[in-house]
């Protein structure tokens, strides 16, 4: 579909360089796909509800630290 758009040329060039695309059409298509992907992820996360208290990194590593301390005492 052809259309006329008023887009900041500096942003287009910067995005093209950043993502390694060769044409303005490609960078606009990439941007649209990314916007739609992000919205789909947001909808998916919202549909999952809230998670109960997640285990922290410290809680996850605690058994390993106990094992290492026990091994060091031997």
C-alpha cells in the first residue's frame, strides 16, 4: 500500500542503521511488527493475572550456599 507519511528522517536513518535494514519500508514494517508484538505480550501477561510472591534470587541460592559452607567445614 502506498501512502505519504511525515516521519523524522533522522529517526528513520538511525533505526535503519541500528537494526541493519536497507530500506525505509523495511524499517517501518519492523517497527509496526514490534509494536504489535509488544501489545500481544502485554495482553498475554495481563491474561495470566498476578503471580503469587515469587522466590527471590537469595532464596533460590540459599540451599547451594548451605552446601558450600558445609563442604568448606569438612
